C-alpha cells in the first residue's frame, strides 16, 4: 500500500486551518477583555496623536532644510544658486508652517514653544545672510572669469613675443624667467583656498614685477627683443595687482565663502537646538500617551458579539483564500518551476522562470535565475577569452567546423599577430601590453561584420572568421579596411603606440578541408609574413609548409654542424677613423653546408636561438675567436681586440662568466683584447640577473659593447646602468646618412651622447667614402663596413694585416670635402683626445 504523500498542498491547508482556529480563540478572548477601550483610545487619537504628527513633520522639515542648505555652497552660477535657494526657501517655508501647526496643536504657549519660534526665526535670518554671501561670491567669480579671459589674450601675445628673445642675452633670459613665473602664478590663483597661500602667491608676483622693473632701464638701452614685452608686462601688472585685480577678487571670494560657511555652521547649531526642543515636546506627548495606554489596558473589558461573528467570518474567508492560493497560485507556479528546471538541465537557458511575488515559490524562482545566470557565465568563460571577451580557440574551431560542414560552404580565415609585441611587453610592462590587446580586440569587433567571428588564441594571436568571402576583389577590399583599422596608432597610458599587425589568410575549402588545417595554414601564412618583415599581409601557399620543414631541417643539421666542424669564423676589421689603422675585428660565424652550400646567418641564428643551440654555438664562436686573436698576436700581427656577439639567451641561460674566464685561460688571450657585443634586449627579461653577469665580465677585464644601438623600444636609462665601454651605431642609420637628414641627426646625437658618457663609438655599415668622411668629421672613433673590407676568412684577414690597408693610401676623411649640406662642426670629440 502506497503511503499518503503529505505534500505542499496538505501542509498549506494545515497551516491555514491552524491560523483560522487561532483567530477564533483570539476573538473569544478579546470579547472578554474589550469593553471600554474604544472611548479612551479615541481620546488619545484625537488629543495626542495629531500633536505627535505635527512635531514629526516639524522635525522632518527641519532635517530637509539642513540637508538642502549646504548645497548653496557648491553652486557654480547664478542659475544654480537660484534653483538651490528655491529648494532651500521651500524647505524653510514648510518648516515655518510646521512651527505654526505645532503651536495650534499644543495650545497654550510654553517656554519650549517660544524657543522653537525664536530658533526658526534666527534660522531664516542666517539663511538670508548665506544667500547674500553666495551671490556676492558668484559675482566675484564672474568678474574673475573676465580677468582670466584678458590674461589668456595676454598669454597668446606673450607666446608670439617670446620668439623675439635671445637665449644668448642674459637680460632677455631674466625677463623670460620672471614673465614665466608671473604667468604660472596667475594660473594658480583660483586654485588657492587660504588667505595665507594667497598672500604668499601675491608676494611672488610682486617680487617678479619688481625684478622686471629693475631690468627695465637696461632693456630699453640694449634694444633687445625683451623691450617688446614691457607693455604686455604693464598690462599684466594692472590685471594682477591693481584694485579689482584677480588677487583682490580671489581674496574677497575667500572671505565671502568663509562668511557663507560660518552661516551654515550657525544654521546647523540652530537645527540642533530645534531638534532638542522637538524631542522635549515629543517626550511629553509620549508620556501622556503612556498614561492613556495604561488606562486603556485597565479598562479593557469583555468584547461584544460582533467579535465572535468576525472570527467566524475570518475562518470562512481564510478557507476560501487557502483554496484559491493552494489550488492555483502555488501549485501552478511550482509546476512551471519544475518545467523550467528540466529545460535548463537540457541546455535551454531561455526557459521562463516564475519570479513574481514575495513567497517561497518566488524565492525558489529567483534562486533558479541565479543558478541559470551562473551556468551561462561558466559557459561564456569556457568559450571566451578572459582578457578581451573575444571567442577562444575552442569556440572558434567549433564555429568554423559547423560552417565548413554546410553544403557549398566557403569563406576566409585571417590569422593576425602584432609584430614587436614581446618588445612592448618587456619594455612597458604587461599592463600596457594588455591595453594594446584590448584596443586590438575592440577594433576587430568594429571591423567585423555581423556574421563574422573574432577570436583570441593566446598572447597577441588573433583570428577572424569571415564566412562567404572568397572573391579576390572582395578579400582585397576587406583586408585593406581591416589593416587600416588595426594599424592606426593606439593611444595608451604611457605612449601612443604604432600597431604593426601581420595578417595571414587561408580560404576554405581551397586551403583545407577541416577546421584545424585551415587554421594551421592561416597561421603559417601569418608566420611567413612576420618572418619576412614585409609585406604585412600574406596568402597561404604550399611553399610556406616547405619553409617550415626547411627550418626544422636547419635545426637538425645545425646540431651536426657544430659537432662536425662545418662552421667557420670570418673577420671584419675595425678601423680607427682618424688614422685608418686596424685596431680590432668582429668575429662572424659562417656555415658551409655540405649539401645545401652556404647558409645565411640570418636563417640559422634565429633557429639556434629558438632551439637552444645558441648555447653550444656561442661557446664555440667565443673559443675560436679568442684562439685566433691570440694566434695573430703571437705571430706579431698586432694586439687586436676581437669582438664576439653574445645572445641574451647565452647571458641568462648559462654560466657565461665562467665560460668567458675559462676561455681566456685556455687560449691565453689577455682580457682587454676581448670585447663582448650585446644588445639592449639582454635587460628586458631579468634585468638584475643580467646586470650582475655583465658586471662580473667587466671585472674580468673584458670590454662590453652595445650592438645595434638606437633600435627597439629600450629606454636610454639602460645606457647609464649597463657597464659598457662602447656603442655601435646600427647600420640602418649609417646607410641613410647621405639621403636622410634624420639618420644624420640621429647618428650625430648618438656619437655626442656616447662621448658624454665616456664611451667609444663604432659605426657599422660604412660602404662609401662619404659615409667615412661624415663619421670622422662628427668624431666617430671606429668604423667597419664594406668600404674597408667585407668579412674575410682568417687567411685573407692575415694578408690584410700583413700589408698596408688599401684605404691608407688616401687617409680617411682626406679624399673628399663634400660633407652633407646639414653637417656642422662636430660638437663632440673623443673623451681624452
């Protein structure tokens, strides 16, 4: 036999029956105890309750007045003041009416009522004074704005006249300095809030005018550009120091504001006194009510038959309400709630949920809404990037797969990467990097069509799905618009960054039959475009896969080349620009592959850095370069300093100090004949660790040089921190010396700055006589490039050392006097020269 289910309907019926029974019992008790209470209660309601109500209204209006009065202090114009005063006056009028109502209810005049009347009157007077003070303050501020506009006009004239001053004339610079102080002080006047600060600022301005007056005779006699400023300074004096000047207006404004603040404080004190008097009257009324209440309790008698009838009717009404509530409202909504739960469990988050009302069923509905929203959030987090809010890889691949499964589906996948993003992150921090990523995400949303899908796969890798876009003309137009949007400068907190987006395009089904292949091929196209540096857009083709396989083959063969000795060093001489003598050389690694022939360092060095092979490769270059330099020294060819390039990976990922020390010991090369070339990027990741190792190498006696100086995002503060003795100007600046004025200026600035820091300067990429003449003329210490010699095998370099260099037949800088048209006499010379 199935047990009887005591469900929610039975429970509600039981509760309602219990309530009805208790109502009946209470009515019977009230019939016994409720005889004469009506008369006494009526007396209390008609006598004391209106008085308490009147006092409560008075307290409310007084509170409203105190709440609105301070707003008068913070208005900015007459319209706002009048509006605020209208509200304050309304509150004041309501308070005065409430005072009159209290007097009528209380009847006879008492000391407390008289005190309330006096306090209300004094409050009205203080409010009028407050209004007058604020009107005066706003009038002063209006006059101040007129004065400010006149000063702005004078500042514009001042900016025009400043160009007449000469930085070589002391009086002109003194006039400029004091005029700047006056302008700056006048700009600060309105920010001052205390008389003391105002007096100090005015004293500064008077002092500046006094100094200008003392310079006036000398300026008139000298007829310099500063004479043109004297009439403007006289007009400034009138605006600053005469009666009605900005100092006078501000001082009076401070006084008016102080009067208004004092009046407001007085109003608050009066409100406190008014509240105290109201509480006194309220306490008296409540005491009388308490006496009446006790009397009512004593006089409660037997109730009348109507109470019994009322209880019976209450029982019938309760039963009818219970039937309607249980039969329709509760059960129906519970059924809807159960259906919604089943729908949500099946994945339909749009199912309706009953939440109206204030009972338990509504509470359950609201709890289910919270659960549904949390489930929706979890789904969103699982399918979207947490930083940008774009779709993640999972959602993107699902959408791409669904689109490719449609009949005759076609479209384009665009892989997007930001060139140089790692340098931005390392230089400015991850917060700036995140701002750049958010800006790129917003631009992708703006550029994408309604049916497109933008996603972030990780780091600075984005991807865009463009269904239905396959025609070359349509793709070209879409990419042009997309690239313009993404490449526009991005204003960040610390800098306006030039975004460098790189786009890789793959079309489906032409470039892949599944989502993974299409996405992979788009990434290959993007990587190919990024590696090639230009152009910024690349379409996928089968050769890109071959390039990937070639990099893998290079990585495999490079391991073998290091072990089998297929690598060799070539040496490019470093020439002293003033004498033409060879003072050192840079060791450059070359790879002669037994099958592929010569492989460029631009191809295998990045592979070595990415795979970690740069560590054994760099160690071999260091040992071989030191060995060869010591051999030439022993052979009497000179003590030449050999420069070895060292990757940041070598500095940070191995005991580089121990390796250098051991190499010097094994080869016998003096430490001062070894120079380690590093880039500024060595400090980007682990600055403290890198700085310790660089200082340790310097302490060995090894020279350190910054290679490719002037490129990248690094800060010039590194120049002060790094223990280097030499800067190398990047060849990109040197090659453009004759065509680009900016390259010439940058080279000149780098040379001068390096010499100011006591550093030696080496220029790379010298290819013509004009390059050499310009750099010598600007004080460059050393140079290297094809003008002197290309990188040579060690036998050819020995022959170069053994005979007079060809460029010494006509010393550097003596065969041409045709310097650049913007070249000037060098401002810097080598330290100690």
